[in-house]
């Protein structure tokens, strides 16, 4: 079986979730469960796919104040990474967890 590309997975997620989850952890778990079912894989493998989507720029969690219209955070899917705003100031607003998303911890 051919593994779908990150663009295909991002497109499927955007179609599957008319409204993306707001909460970081519960939203990630909900997307991973949907992917595990869709891709017929384990929850751990689905979580790795989500990591890959984040690294490639297809998936982002916009934390409070960074999301469209301000307010609470929310998940955002980009079918093309070029649509994902690459703003270092936005990324600096929310520290990464050490070893998460393939990034080194910030100091």
C-alpha cells in the first residue's frame, strides 16, 4: 500500500474536520484517532504523521493570541505549506517543548 504524501494527508484532514479542535492535546488526539482509522495504522504511527505534518508546514497550532481573531488557540491545516505564515516572531511567542517538532529547545 502506498503511503499518502503529507499534502494528501493535510487535504484529507482539512476535509474531515470542518471545524478543527481548539485544545492542543485533545485536538491532537482527535486528529490522530481519525488518521489511525483512515490510514489503518496505530495511534503512535498516526502521531508520527502529525509530527511530520507539523515539520513540513502543513499543520500548526496557533496558541492564544496567535490564532485568527485572537482569543484561545486552535489547530490550523495548510494544504500547501506556502500558505503557512513563516513568522519567527510568532514562533518565538510559544516556546517549543524539548525534542518536540524536531526542534532543539530554546534558551
